[in-house]
């Protein structure tokens, strides 16, 4: 009687399955490790790049709007005997200008965010030689809310009996940055002078520059 050989199960499919599982686990572990190590650097660099791009865009918007309003005066200055005695801000013109800048900046930031920016992987590594190299991560962003515009007026000393008056426009935006598996909100604000002039008075017979309390005490006569 002929004995039949016992056929053992084929081990190749099982070995292939174990190999595939090991590769998947190694890839998952590597991804988790790299994500934990590189994520802070990625977030910081993404915020910096987006803030820089948004700031440049808002500055450009203000400059373009200033060219459109080149013939518009934002300040009324009244003089008597060649001396300035009254300064009034033209609130209506300033409101129109700031509104124009805010709407234009909103549209420009939205368009720029849809195009996105590229962030090379090498730039987030700790190796300086790899900065700017490697595959890129595509970042998109968009304004979280409407761009806020406000203006302020300030006076600064510009010399002996001279004062610098400046009108400053402030644009502020909250920007949502869309990252791989993450979302971050960054704040961007720019300040651009839109009008300034020097107020000159009569030259005094004497001038003393007091920078601190010690200098002021030296002006007090010693009576003892």
C-alpha cells in the first residue's frame, strides 16, 4: 500500500504578510517620530512665511491706494503769521481711504492664500545645508475675518522747537493657515505713515535736553 506524503502548508504567503506588516509598522513609527520632531519647526516656519507674505501684501496695498489718493489731503492745517495753530484730521477722507485699503487687502490676501506658498522640507530640518531643498509642502491660508483698518495721529520731537506730526494707518488681519493634519491662526499687523509734516515754531533763546530725572536734578540750583 502506497503511503501518501503529507503536504505542509505553504509558508511563503505567511512570511510575505509578516514582512508587509513589519514595513507598515516601521513606516507608521517613522512618521510619528518625524512628525513629533519636525512639527514644531514646521509650524513656526509656516507662521513666519505666511506673516511675511501677508505683511508684504498689505504694505503693497497701502502704497497702491496712496497713489490713487495722491491728490487728497488728509489733514487741514491753519496758520497765522506763518505759525501753525490748528491741525484737524479729515475724518471722512481718512475713513474712505482706510476702508479702501481694508477691502483691497482682504481681496489680495484671499487670492494669495488660494494660490498658496511652497515650503521645502529641507527648510524645517536641523541641517543648514538642506535649507531650501527637498520636496515642498503646499500651504494655503485665508483671512479668518475682515481685515481691520484704523488710523491714529502722533506728535514727535523733530529738533529744536520742531514737531513731527504723523498720521499712521494700521491694518490688522487674522489668518488661518492650513497645514497637513493641522490648522493654525496667525496675526499680522502693519503700520504705514500716510501723511506727515514738520511743525516749526520760533527758535528759543535757550534749549535744554533733559533725558532723565538725574539730568533734571542737575538743573536745580544748589543753595547749600
